[in-house]
């Protein structure tokens, strides 16, 4: 792994972390955060693959599959816990 690849991987993880926090804190609409998370994850994973010496079609496929999967998983986990908190608040309300 090159320094450039490591840089893009750090940006990829920072995108996931920032998106998760933004969703949990309700900083914007979930669709807007999800779109930004998906775009960022796909782009940074594609750049990570390119920095590792992959050809563009392979890097694009890696970006779409791996970046998209991580973005979807981040959204699913954050929204699940957000919904779980709401259900708990409703249940404990007199």
C-alpha cells in the first residue's frame, strides 16, 4: 500500500465516521447525508484502488461495490439505532 492509497483510505473511513455521526445527531435530512456518504465512499474507494495500481474499470467496480456497500451499511446501522432510540422513548413515555 502506498502513501497515496493510505491517504484515500483514511478519507474513506473519515467519510463513514462523519456520516454516521451526522445521521445519529440528525444534522441534516437522512437522504442528503446518505447521498453524500455514498458519493464520498465510492469516490474515495475508487481513488484508493487507483492508487494501488489498478486499472480504471477495476477501480470503478471496486468503488461502486465496496464503497456502496459500506455506505449502505453505515446508513442502515445509524438509522436502526436512531429508530431504536425513538421506540424506547415512546415506550417509556407515560
